[in-house]
C-alpha cells in the first residue's frame, strides 16, 4: 500500500491531543481469524477468566491523564453500551484496550491473555470523524483489509477474499458501491464500509466507537441490524453511544463513564436518573432526554 493510500486514525482526548495511525497498523492490530471458533474453544481460551478484563487501567495523552482506575469485566455474548459526556474518556478507553495509545498503568486481558496475543479475536470500528478519507482506494479494498489476518502479510489477495469482502458489503447494503472511491461516498456510506470491514474479520469481540453518530437513516438501520445479528451470533460487542433515548432498546448492559466508571451492570439496573446525574452533572437537556427514555 502506498503512502497516499494510508488511512490516518486521529484520536483526540482532552486537550485535543492528536495521535495518527495508518490503516495498516489499525488492521494489523485488529485482524481476526477467518475460521469459526466453537464456544468450547472460547471457554478454553479464557480458562474461566472474563472474556475482556480491565484492571486498574489508567491512560491518557502525553502528561494528561484521562482514565483513572478503570476496572471492568466483560462476559461473552454481552452487548454493552458505553456512555458519558464529551471528554469522559470513552474513545480513550477503547484505544487503550487495543494498544492504539499507551497505558499509563494497569492491565488489559482478552480471553485471559494480553491483547497483543489475542488481537486476532478483535475487530474495531473507529469514529468516522477521526478518519482522513482523502486517499485513492475503493470501498471493496477497504473491506478486504479486514481479511489481512487470514491472508498474511506480503501474500496476494485471492478471488475468495474479494468474494468474502463483497458479501460483507452486500450485508450492509453497499455492494453497488464496491468500486467507488471511498472519498466519494457520503458519511453514512463510509461508515457502512467500515462496518463491512469489521464483519469480514469474523471476530469474537467488536469495539465500535460511536458508529451511529451523524449517519443517515439507512446507515442507522444497518447498524441496528448488525448489532442484532452479532448478538444472535453470540459475539461480544462494546459500543460507544451518544443517544440516551435508544440505550434501552439496543443494549443489554451499560457502562457510565466520566474519567472513572460511575456505574456498570445490566441496563435495567444502572440506567437510572441518579447514575445519569452523577455521570453528566447538570446537563439538563441530556437528562430530560434520558428521563423520557427511562419512562418508556
């Protein structure tokens, strides 16, 4: 891949400190195995431990600490929502888990082992706004990158790999745009291409950073369908979400974050006015929206 065809993932924490990562690096770190893994094999990988575990995680940008004392245990087949105000560290937490930014302290394990030894089991959908889309590559090529873990470095992409990528595009309603330059697509279409790239990885754990932010109705529908399909397939999904009114509709478990974990548990138990007030403070508009959602 040429320098021009590199995607830059720009992660912003508090203070708008920027980190830039190429698409090759993101795909390398999040590449997943192609073959299906049985539940028994997954249980053996975890060896009785949580499928995702964060222990006293602290992370930030430079000298600026964003996350403090994060402890979290995630089981298989959970569909989790991560919410919190701007600057709370939601994206920072995902990037720290995926080694996209350094951890100041603490430990992250995936199926009982360090992430770098389990990255083949993980897929990642970054925020669309953090991607520099101005590079000459087709939508099909972007999705095919999700097969790098199966293809191997410096090996040719085969017709079978292209067919798998095309099937993923078809699943999110983007097959007709396979040969379209990624920069020529709308924001919602670009996001669906990234969703297809995550699908073709056939991972066991999916991290999605605000996938529904600022997208059109067709993309939102595709995201909802994808979340439902992943849940039905016994995958673990953690999604950074911004729409408080839809939290109860889409997610079984909820994490409220404001630099520290305010509350975590089943959505039914922790999606309360008290926890939302602790998380968002006096932001009345947001709390009014959440109150309407809770009352439904």
